[in-house]
C-alpha cells in the first residue's frame, strides 16, 4: 500500500499532526509546519514532472498511479486512488497554498492547535483529489469540512460563531444532497446482476444509470457540490465565512476548499451522468450566470476588504461552474485554469488582507488610504493580485477567463451566447471594484496619522507573498504548459462519456 506515491499526500499531513501534538513551543510548531509543507510541495512537483514524463513516453491510461485496497468488502468500498492532469493540478495548487499559508500564520495565537486543525483540513483536501472511489471521496470531503467550524469559531474575528455555524449548516445541507445522490449512483452502478461499485472508472465504463435516474440524481449531485462552489442561491455562507476566518484558513478555504465543488461537479456529476448533464445544463447555467454577475456587483458595494474578496470569489467560482456546464473542451480547459488562477490569486488577496489588518487593525477601506508609500511591498502585491483578478494579460486571470469565454461562445444558439455575454460583463464590473479599492486603499490620502508609523512586510510575509505572485505569473506567462496538462486529461473515453467536442 505504501508503495503508491499518492498515499503520501495523506500520510505527510497525518505525520505533521503527530508532530504538532509533540511540539511544546511555537518555534517547534513553525519548524514542523514549514518542513511538512515543503515536503508536500516537493512531492507535488515531483509527481507533476513524473506524470509529464509518463505521458510523453506514450502512457495513455485514463488515470495514472492507480491503486486499490479493500476497505469494507460487503459494500465493495475500496481505498482507491489515481490521478490525471486535473488532479495533479489541484494537488499542486493545494500544496502551494499550504506552503504560503504556513508563513502567513507565523504569529497566530495558540499556534499548535491551530495548525493541527488546519492540517486535518488539508488531509481531507488531498485525500479528496486523489480518490477515485466515491465513498472514500465523500469521506475525505467531510474531513475537509468539519475543521472549518472550529478554525473559524476559535481563531476568527467579528461574528465568528454565527459565521462558523452558518457555514457548517449550509455545507452539511449540501452534503446531505450529495450523499443521497452518491448512494443512488452506487445502486445503479452496474448492470442488473452485476457487482455494485463505488469506483468512478468502473461506473463510467458500465454506463448503467438510466436516463430517468440520471435526471433524478444529477441535480442533487450538482447542487451538493455546487453549494461548496458558492453557486447562487446557496452562496451566502461564503462571504460570512471568509470575512470571519483567520488568514491561512481564508487562503485554504477560498483557494482550495471551494475547488472541491467544481472538481466534484466535473469528476462525478458530469462524468457519470452525461445524458442529464447535457439535457439539464441550461438550468444550472442560469444559476451560475447569476452567480458570476451577482458576485461582482455585490463586491462593488462592500467596504470590508474581506467581504470584497469573498464576493469576488463567488463571481469567479461561478465562472468555473459556468464553464463546466458549457460541455466543450475549450470551456472545460478554461474552467480548470480558472480553478488554478482563482485559487492562487484569492489566496494572495487574503494573505495580503491579513497582513494589512494585522497592522492597521481595520479592514474598512474608508478608514485607510495612502498605504502604498507606507508599506510598498504589500501595496505592490495587492496591485498584482487586483490586476490578476480583473484579467490583466500576463497574469493567470486573463488566460483562464479568455479560454472560458472563447469556449462558451462556440455554442451557436442564442441562449448560450446571451449568457456568455452576460458572464463577459463581469470583467467590467470586476475592474470597477478592483480599481476602486486600489485607488482608495493604496493611493488615496492617509486617513489615520498612526498609519504613518506602520512597518512593511517581514521576511516570512514576503516569502508567502512572492510564492503566490510567482505562481500567478507562471500561469499567465506559460499558459500552453498548463493547457497541455489539462487537455491531455481528456481521453477518448471521457470525450465520449460527456459528449465533449
């Protein structure tokens, strides 16, 4: 079992949990956090390099590094793992944000317990992305959600208890729909008299879910994952949760946890129920189209930095689901690139907001101004994050959104093209609130004379920020590499299953 490299994405966080339990000083906790996060980052980079080498050598299997171990034989539950290009991209994204988040939480209170819960959340995230057994995937999904309540309720700010409870209840509600849909898929996973299975690849190969059952199960599955992806009207937990969460939790929450929603919609709902996906996509296109525009407009009227970024996340994550529902390779490639882009740039945003808040003790843009000359490093970082968010060429947001819009406009019918134009309008709205915040926060007049004595970023804050900036620029400057990695995922079997063209 331990010979499979993917298992170490779960083992390393669990070893880090054990290490934190033994730590007695903050310095020791930091050491474990940095060493462990570096190990995860190195492992994900090695996996990426080896995966590329295997593909270039002619390996054409749908999933690589597969392994399966019986967990509960009566229900045919296995600890089954495997990855493709999309999974590896998500693993790399997660490891980068965990590495950056470790430095962004360098001075947090009660550090040992904070990192223990944060690494439990990370264990769930990594386990979800490597699983190809639906039951195991759902288990890791729940492991990733449960620590959020304590992380926000204990280390958050503002109305943290309310926000933690709201987040937990809404996501658990989505989990209920998801659980029912997965059970339904399991009981229709094989032809009559065949062996029922939770394995995604086996279910897709069997193609035994009837049209009627697909119509019933697909909406529950898509809504279950869509709640985590902040799909309208199930998005309201997200802004409150982001606003009250500590910095590293906001980074991991927006940067990685919300990606479980888009990844699950593609990997489970679209892949296993293609007939319903094609026939019912228009319903969810309306909801996701509303998410894109509504989130952007809502960000325009906010004055709290975290709420601005939280509603921006609703818009950008809505764009991911919107692109997935377009069901063609160009739009779907853009959706995965948008997951990577949004994950990195929103983690950068929340890291910088946490650093600014730690100095000014406010997130209200009306009470701040002129910070560029006071803390130039943090100011430049915020400008770069803002330019990535509004889609400046050379940064990740541009290539992701342009790929989505080009793919979406490939549909020639009026319905799809109208909603594509509506989604495109979010670029203009995004520019409005980003430029407004940058102008007010960084270049406006100083609102508080005490801010003149504030210091710029420390070395660990600079390291966290630079890691994310380099990653955002890498996607923007070398999009062909990421496009190749993602497109190679779509084997002929997946083309046929989802009806991609």
